[in-house]
């Protein structure tokens, strides 16, 4: 090649690079979740769900628009740490959005910062009802505990005479207890007793003994998903509550998909209400599970935290596409309020524009053995488009 041509080529490609640079738009997402501390195995599910959605939909990004994740570990239920991380992401890294968060106390600590800095905050797990009222810049793509525990209580009151509740002593546990107690009373059932246990690594044995002595027909449990769920199942099995005729029920956290194999036989027959099961036979879920296994390994199973990451990313991508990568906080919130997906792995979902909480189906499920593996088999849809009942019941 003649040197003049080479020079022209260099100049031309320089121009092309400059042009690409002029149009390049990076959307920065500050992603805070739990990779360590209590149930630190949950964070990677959320991150992998979020990344998988983006990978499957990468082509939909407007030309020149990139997404950058700034990933941070809040070390479990640790509001001070979560607040510090959010502050750094906002002030130093100048993120366009915040996303993630397994634990309620962390979401509560971040909420005022989202308001102050006008940074949209997409919650992918934390499920205490009140969270979304703490900032107009929050949209929740996960669930509330009222969404599962209220219909659970209504259904259980028809089937069991006396229901005992056992919950972790923090926001989502209190919500689940309140929802079940209210639904039980409204439906003419009887609450045999309620007990709250410490959030971090309690010994479940004495609590289970107390429940056994009270002889309820069912025990409804909320604890955070992950290893805590397996500890509950073990104590329930070891103390022979099932043999004593007590049925274990709860929101889906207690039979979280990724722990079923570790729970073993004790999980068989447990009845739960939840919005997501990896065993759901909807085509959208089968495609999601297949993509998960393709990318993360044949023995890997997604769970509801993974779906929170997946649907949260779907909502973010929608807002990014509509704005061609130029994120305006108020416009983003308007878009998030109107987000819907008829084809989520969990079924049809939307955001309630009034509350910024997700509206979704709730399924009754039973742990059964399917093809040699334990699975949350969906047996009935209790509600096709369930709004957060706490907000519905407390409307002004
Ligand atoms: C929460 O802190 O809101 C939370 C944590 C774990 C769960 C559900 C809710 O499984």
C-alpha cells in the first residue's frame, strides 16, 4: 500500500472512531447485592439473572449504547454498608441507576439517597411492603411478602383449622406474619400461635419443639431464602413435626429452588405460595431455564432471586431503549411505572403505576419429585394479577 493511501486510511478510521465516540452512550448501573454474610449465595443468582437477560437481549440496545455494571457486595443485611456503597456509586461513580438488593434493611437505607440524588432504584428482591413508599425513585420488580402470605393465609384457612406462624424477626417476616394472621381471622380460621426468631443463624430446634407442643394443623414459615431455609427444613424433619400431623406451609422462600436438593426428603409435600418456580412449564420459563443451564451449567437451577434480576434488567433495558441511552431520572420513572411483560418466566407481569410495585401471578405449589429431582410443582393459580395487598388494604 502506498504511504499516501495508508495515511488516508488512518485518517478515515480516526474519523470513524471519533464519530462512534460522539454517539457512544454508556449507561452505568450501580448494582448492590449480597455475595457474603448471611445467605451470601443469593447475590450471584441475582447478578446472573440480570446478566443473562442483557445477553439474550443485547441486540435490542440502540446503536452506540452500552451498559456498564458496577458490582458491589453489601455483605448481607447491613444497612450501613449498603448506604455507603450507594453513596459512593452516586457521588463518585455517577451511576445512572441503582439496582439489586436482597435485604429489606439495605433497601430502606438506600431509599433516601435515591430521592436526594434523583437516581432511579430498581429493586430486584427486598420484599417488605413499605419500601416503595420510601422513595418516588424506587420501582420494585421482585415481590412483596404480602403478595404471597396473604393469599397463602386465605387458602390455608379453608384447609387447616389452626395455623401457627414462625417468621424471621425483621421487616419481611413481620409482613408475612401480619398477612397470614389477618387472612386467617378474616377467613374464620384460628391462629394457634406466632413466634419471631432472630434473623441470623438461629437454632430452630427449640422453636420447632414449641410449635409441636401447640399441635397446630399447619405451620407457616417465612425465613430468608438460601441456607436458612434448609436449616428450617432440617429442624422440622428432625423433630418429627410432619409425623405429628403438622403441615409445613409458607411463601416460596422456605422451599427456594436452589436449596431443594440440600433439603432432601423433609421438603416433600411442603405447600407454598409464590410467583416463581424453576419447575414451571410455561414456555417462557422453559426458555429461561434452558438459557440458564446453557450458560451456567447443566446442574444449575435458577430461583426467584434470579428472576428478580432477569425482570429487573428487562425493565431497565426498556427504559434505556425508550430514551436511546440518555437517562433522565423522571422520564425513567415514568417508563418504569408503565413497564409490562406478558412473557416473564413467572407469567404476565406489570408495574402498578400508583405504587411502583410489581403486579404478578401467585401460584400454589407443592414440593414433589419430578424426574428424580425435588421441584416446586405449580398446582393452582391463586391470583393471576396480584397487587401488593398491604397497599390495597391501606388505601387512603
Ligand atoms: C428481604 O429482606 O426483604 C428478604 C430477604 C430474603 C427473602 C425475602 C425477602 O427470601
